[in-house]
């Protein structure tokens, strides 16, 4: 199932696993899954709070992949930390440029 959602909030557990809680990006939209689960994440994963995600097998922030699904609709694995941080930085830089 495709994802087209905002990250409502990131839930982290002590062991480093957690959940991305998702909400619709548009009124009467279809976010896809309501939650995406992960076993590990970059330390800065909470930077996703409030940001839009989209994709299918690859979970995208803007034009960059930040995670991939792991054989199920709800389990994901994040890219390497450097790639994740670059995607977040590029997303914010593009948003600043559009103002």
C-alpha cells in the first residue's frame, strides 16, 4: 500500500526501536498505513515530526529515499544515518527556497 502522509509523531523505545505515527496529508486523503515500525533508526529520527512522507517499497522524504519496507507493509529499515540527514537537510533547504 502506498504512503502519502505526514508524520504526526515519532515514538521511540529505550531499545532504539519505534513507530512513525502517520496522518493524512490532505482532507479525506489516504495516508496508507497509520503506523510504520522500525527496529533501529538514526538518532535524529524525531526530525521527521510533522514532515510529509510518500512512497511504496521505498519511503521518501521529498525526492530522497529515507527508508525501505522490510517484507511487510508496516515494517521499515532506515537508510544510513548520513543519507537520512542529507535527505532532511535537502528537504528543509528546498522548503526555504520556495518562500
